[in-house]
């Protein structure tokens, strides 16, 4: 079942944002250290860039004909042997 209601989609996005802020706060604040904040920011940035690479760069630049169904299909695509 696909969600098509704009209100529910916005609520879903807001919940993801809330979960991210809450989990980040729970990771950082009990034992706050500026280095931990920097490492957390780098980790977040790196995963965002990896996601962008998987779903934009591969599709638009590497192989526009391939349709991805999720991260597992991308892993299979990246490791399958191609004919020269």
C-alpha cells in the first residue's frame, strides 16, 4: 500500500526528523564531548552522501537504464559481473 496523502507524507517526514533529532540528542548529551559532536556530524554527512550516490549518481551518470528497488538491489548491481 503506497501512501499518497500529502498530509501523511509530511507527517512521516516530520516523524523521521523528530526521531533523528531525538536519537542524536540521546547519543550526544549524556556524555557530551565536542569531538563526539564532530564525529557524529561527519558520520551523518557521509551517510547522506552515500545515499545520494546510490540513488542519484548511479542512476543519472553510471547507468540510467537500471531501476533500483532499494539498497540491496544496488549492492547486487555493484557486485555483479558485467560483460566487457
